[in-house]
C-alpha cells in the first residue's frame, strides 16, 4: 500500500516490460512513515535514458502506481530457478540508499 492505495507490482512491471535501454525491471517497495510504502523500480544493465523510457511507459497508469525512485543495479538477485526476489532487491536498495521521506520522497546514496 502506498498513500492508502493498493498497488500490484506485477501491473507496474507489465507496463515496464521490454524496455530497450535496460534488462529486466523489478518493482518493489521501501517502508515509509509518510506513505506506508514507497514504490521503487530497479533494473540491471541500464543504459542512459532507461528511466525516461520507463516514465513514458507508465504514463497511462494511475499516479499512485508510479515509482518514486528508479534504481540501476549491477545485477538483480535471483534464486536458483532464475526468479528475481523483490525482497532481496529491496534489501539491496536499503543497504545502499537511505530514504528521504515525506511528500516527495527520494533515495540518498549512503557513504560507502
């Protein structure tokens, strides 16, 4: 839930499927005191412009379904069957970024 609305990550992923400037896109969420959860889109093998292409694809979705952050990772964590784990993606993002919560949330990269 984000802002009181239920969001199915599969619906957002379907809209983002087949982007030409990146690999597979996974939609997950991070806990937020303000929103409940903040929607995040993560991908691997990202090229410049992948985020803009993704924003164009989701333009027809309701605003509450739009990711608040777009993250490019080196690789998405997969189980032995090759399926990406949304929970593991969320853990990777939380380890690398901190959430600047509020009406306009953003992710801030942690010092490494």
